[in-house]
């Protein structure tokens, strides 16, 4: 499409005579372009002057604007350094003229206008660096570099910040640059000479762009966003900048780096530097404390610029004033900072793009994002027109009616309509964003009518979480709401004590209290947990970051399943470059999902069976996603796994896919070297040693106490020969052992074995062997061994009270032994305990009726066990079980009172014990 055919709007000629003069310069252009030129010349003295200066260039550019720009940029790239300053100023006039006409005529969208201005700024900066660095290279002042290195800045990069970084330059924008150089590209003895040369080159580059000459200027250039600008050189080392940001970098600098982009010089080095700053800019946990930081910054700007008070249009600053551009940018960037550490998709530079992705990811309502986007585009168009009048870096609305008439004419409207539209938009932006930064201080209810123990509340000020004045300030704002909600629980004093336990364990408070203030629904959840499960409340105080998951959008969605979890964790790990950071990332990820299962269970969204399956899915996903990372890390030193690799078998409750919140993992590792004697890495190992150490590396990856804690405890005693055998077993040895030497208990364990990670083909072979072995043991032999095992367990362990669901006659472990025996005798490959009991009935070990009520006994005690582990790491004491915890247990077990529950348990256990004992006795007598 031609330039003329894309014109969608026309400015009115505020000064018709000047417009006619401009139109007369172009007698042969399309009539639509002629009207655009007349309106432009009649509104903007600056653009009128450009039309006069660049008449010969702009007239043919109307035929193909894109080609004209491409040719202009190509010519600049070929311009010799001694003529570059003049050529850049001429090019700036041409880009400004074409962009201004395309903007006023609606030929280009806002993004096309700002994108064109930014592309020119990128090119101008790059060519200026090439020229000034090239000068130093020709003088031999940058050791170790040749003249060819001028194209990449000889290790120096310019980072575009602010609007230039986001490719949002306004019509008369200055450009903010941070200039750095990669000190690792220079020998130690050459460093100081290279540094001095690059500092000189940076100063000359800025002067080439910034200095006002008879031909004008290119861009006002600001280098003051660098670290400690008052005392640091204009070009500093990347290492020094990184140390600054890691040690004392502030929130405003984090926000600035959202838009940062390597634009000129050594782009690869610049992108590498920006990647190293990722942890500084994007915090791992949701960062609601950034809201207060951003709000304080807004207030400082208002105070410094004298922009407080209500919106009045004359003299209003469209950028910094209430409801202005900066309000939308701060709002968007702060939302990104809050959640961008968890969600990399939020790490976009542009404001419009940021609003869109925030809405897409459910961090903002779509209608709000759409409304702010519309207002942002309008504000930017007004800003451009203010600047087009005289090429001034201004965002201030006129103080006179005449001034408003001019801007209205440029927008193709009249003063009244423009002022009405401006007031409505500025007000709506302010109303839409102010509440986010400065919410209503009212806490939503009267003080609680409960006389809480002042001894508990008075000691809160001594806790670590309330050491800083800022933490105290935020906590004092949310304290009334916390106390009110504690007062509404069934047993307020117990809930207060549980909350006190949570608060006392918090190492710091600013981030979490900010999270609660911004998301009051989390206070409800905390109070619910504190009133039900003090153990989970204590866990939260050590792992408060898991609250992030609650407001992530899908906390209460359906369970995704093991495959989706594995895929998600694999993606999380792929984003981390360092192995230790991968392990910590896995721990953070697992804690959030673990917390989610517990909350769903506490709130009755899932039952005990579903919770057990979800805990098992989570453990399996951790193993499946971490195993390749462990192998890759191990392989860097010792080479790839010899042969087919290894498979990790989940045994016990993991294999049966029924874990509790506190389960450890029973694992076996089996490998197949296929006759390969050793690995082929830098430090090769014999195959047996290789897989033994690889297995130990897996155990370490799961169990090592790191910054984010442990993943799981691991037990490998179910491997062949137990603790006396190697930690990893070869496939050939495992198959031979299982067919010829294995004890009955080892075949019982195989009834629940399941491949959870590693080589799929080897896992399939192990599963085929498992199925082949089931049903091969004589029934009487199996039952006699089960009887002996049952006796040994009874002699070694006694039940810890009536609510101990696991140990004792007729309890879970007793029933699981019978179910495994049934599966082994019958040849049943299904790992579920209920299916094992049905197999025992089919094999004639017990009757179908006995299988039915034993299964009910197991389900009841399974529900008790699952609830018990969520409330405490020890079996529950009915005399101490009160309040929400007691209610949770009773709900899960389907009992009215703890006394009723005790009676139900006794009846089921007696019946299960009689059936199991009878079956084993019959086997002994056979």
C-alpha cells in the first residue's frame, strides 16, 4: 500500500497560511498527502521547517516509505567516520519528518512510529560507537583488539534503557544508555589502557549524538542511569556493575532493567550481562513489597516535580502527572516485577505488550488491561503532538486556549472535545491505578470482640519477622484483620497460639506481610491452616514462599497428573543454568505443589485416596525430571552412561502410588551396561562404579539440605541383599537374583515396584520380569513367611495409641502384607492394596466377604493416616486433638466424635485381625 492510501486521519490547519505554504512546496503529490502536508505545516512550525529542508528527500519517499528508510539506513552504514556526525543529523531530520507525517496521518500505528524512532536510535548509537572505538583502535589504544573489532565495540556495549530499551521512543525523546565493557576480553596488564580508551570512546560517542551544532543534534543522550553515576566512569566493567546490583541495587533499578536491551557494540556480551542480572531483576518469589517501593517512588517524583493535587488540564504533565503515562508504566512494571520471577512469560519490555501478557496470564482483568492500553496509546499520541510543535522534550499540556486549539487541530478535533477526552482518560487511569499503589487503609471490619491473651500478642514485636520498621508498619496495617479472622474461628485461643507459632518461625516479614496486604484472602487461608494444623502452620513459617502458588491463578484447578507435572518441572529446570540452582528450583517447585495438596485435603476438595495419589504423582515427577539433570551433571566429568543406562524403581508406597505428606521414598536403581566395561568421559569409570556413584548422586540430589531444604528422604534398603549389596544393581544380576535367590519378602516387595524414571526400555524389561515372577511362589510358602514377618514386626513395634493407623494387628501394615501376599500368590500385577485383597480372595487365602471388610478397615485407617500425617509427624493423641484438627480427622473418617471413631477403629481392626490371623493359621496347618 502507498503512503497516500494508508492515510486515515488529517490534522486541521491551525494556521492556514502556513499550511498553504507547506502544501505549495509539493505541487505534484497525491491530494491526500497534500491535505496532510497542509494540516501539518499549519500546526507544527518544526515539521514545516523540516518539509522545507528535506523537500527533495521526502517527496519520493511518499512512493515507498519503507524503501526510503532502508536506503537511508544503508547509506549511514557506509558513511566514513569523519562525515558521520553530519550524516546522522541529516538522517535524524528525515526520520523525524517521515515519522511525524505518518503519525499525524494515521499511516503508522503508535508502535510503528516509536519502533522506527528506536531503530534509528539503535543504528545511530551503534555507528557512533563504531566510529569512536575505531578511532581508538587505529591509534593502538585498545590492546589485544584489531580494527575489525570496531564493529562489536571492542568488547563495549551500550544498553538501551527506558523507552529506547522497550522500543517506545517518543517523538522528541532523549535516550538513556548504560555503557559497559567486558573486562574478561582483556589481559590483566592491558586492562587499564583498554578501560581508558573505552571511556574516551564513550564520551565522544555521547557528544556525537548529543551536541547541538549548526545542523542540529541526533539525540539528547543521558548516561546517568549507570551504577553510582556521580562517582563511576561513563563506561564501566560488567563485573563492577554486577557487584553493585547484587549488593545495593534498588527497586527502581530493577524496574529499569525490565526494559534494558543491548542495542549497540558487543551485543552478545551485553545479552550475557543482562542474563547474569536475571536473579536481581526477577526475584524467585512473588514480590509484593515492590508495590510500596513503586508507590514511594511515585510520591517522590510528584513532590520533586510539584505534581500533587487534583487533575487540572492547563499545564498538566502527560507523563508524570496524575493519570499520566508514567502511572500506566509503573503499574505495568510493578505487576511484572511481582510475578515475573515465577513466570518468565511476563518478562517483556513494552508497556502495551506487558499489559497484554498480564491479562493473558490472569494477573490483570482483561477489561482493565484493554482500557489502560487504549489510554496509554492516546496519551502517547498527545505527547507526540506536544513535542512536534517545536521539537521540545515536553509532556506538559498548554496553559492557554490557543495552545489547546493547536494540539486539538493536530489531532483532528476541537478544543472542547479534546479537553473532555483528556480529563476522562486521565481520571480513569488515576482511578484504575491509584488503588493498587495506595489501597484504602481501612482494614474491613471492627476490632474483634475477643479478649486474646495479651501475653501472646505482646511478644510479637520481639520476633525476627518484625525487626525492621517497614515490617512493623505493614504488619500494623494487617494486624486488625488477622485478629478479626482468628476471632471468627471455632477455637480462637488455639488459632491464636498456632498463628503465634507461625509468626515466631518467620525469618523475615516485609515480603510476606506485603503479600497478605495485597491479597487478604491469604489471611483466611493462613487462619484456616493455623486453626486446623499447627504442624502445617509451622511448616509455612519456614517455607512462606509457597503462598505464592495460591495466587498464581490455578491453585484450585483440577489436578494435572504426573505427566503434566513432569513436563512443568522439566521446563522449570531448563530455565536454570547452574546445577545447584536447578536443585533449589526443584525444591521450591515441589514445596508449592506439596502445599497445594495439603490445602486441598484440609479444605475437603480431595479425599485421602486422591491426596495419596497426588503426593505420589509429585514424587514421581520430581524423580523423572531430576534424573536426566543428575545424569547430565555426572556425565560432564565421567561421560554418558555406559550401555542402555539405568531405571529408577519406586517401591513400597511410592510404587503403589499412595504417599502421605511425610513419606520418604523407597527406591531401587537397576542398570544395564550391555557389556560396556567403562564410561568414556574425561574421568572414565568402570561401569559398576559409574552406576553406583550415579545412584549416590541421585540420592544426594533428593536429600541434600540446600537453601530451599530437602526434597525427600530416600531409603534404598529394598535392593537385592539390602544394605550389604551395591546401591545400583546390574540388570543381569537383578534378573538372576530374582529368579533364583530372592527371599519371599523381596518378591512381596516386587508386587508394588514401579519404574518412575530413567531408561524406558529397561523399565519395560523390569516390568516384564516382575509380571513373570508373580504367581510362581507356592501359596503356603508365601503365607508362612508372611506369618513370620508379622510376628517379627509385632515383637519389634507396638501401636502408639488408638489413632496409630499403621503399626499393629489389623492395621495398615498388617493389611498391606496380606494384600501383597495375595498379589504374589494370584499373579496379580495391579499394585493397589484393594486389588491385592481381591487377589487373596481369588487365591482362596480369605473369603470375598473378608476381603470386603478388610478393605474397608484399610480405607478407614488410610484416611486417618493421611490426616494424621498432615497434622503431625507423630500418631495423634486423642486427648490433645481439639478444634479444627479434630474436626478435620472426624470429617475424613466419617465419625461424629473421637469416641465414635475409636469404636469404629476397634471393630474394623478386630475383624481384620481375625481374618488375617485365620488365613495364616490355616497355611501353617496345611
